[in-house]
């Protein structure tokens, strides 16, 4: 039987993504996400955060970098990779998720806050009622 190494996570960025380039010109976008898990402790439910480092290579990393801001919710599909090295005579290792696909999801940075700032630039307000010119077939006076 073949080994399987597949990870799917949904979480929020813990900091803005960093975009760097290798000496060969390959884009490397790195960021970290927090994934919450609810667990019951006695009679109380508690949230437990788990943190994962994500690496996104190539064009997808370059194109998504401007949108990968702290607080943004993303879906990540990828695989685990373990990096091993020696430091001061000690064996070290770190596990990262190498993303094959990242999906931007609603919420967090890049959503309503950005829309509110865009609206304030053009003079409109997010909370102001909007007038609709279409006729939806309903009278203004609804008796219930």
C-alpha cells in the first residue's frame, strides 16, 4: 500500500505573509495560520489554537501575497514536509505544510474592513440604506 501525505486546513493568518525569491528566481510565500479546535473540559467548552507554518511556491504565492494579511481566513490543501538540520551539535527539525492550493475565504483582513475604507473614499457608507431602482413586486405597505 502507498503512503499518504495530504493535509486540508481552514484557519486565519497569524501575521502578514512574507514573499521572497530563491537565487534561481522562484517565488516563496510563507505564512502561518491558526486553526481553532473546541474541546470540552469538564462542563465548559474551551477553544484551543493550533499553529501551522505554510509555504506556497511559484505564481500562486506571488499572486496571493497581497491578500494574505493577518486575520484573513484561508483554506489550505497541501502536504507535510519535515526539514532537518543540526544546530550547535543538536539535531533540529521543523514540520511545514507545503501548499499545493490556497483558497481565500470570507472574513478577517481584506473583507468588510477593506470595503468600508473603499466606500469612505467614494463618499458612500456601508451602513447607509441603499435605494433600489428595480421593482421587486412588493408594495411598500406590508400589513404584517
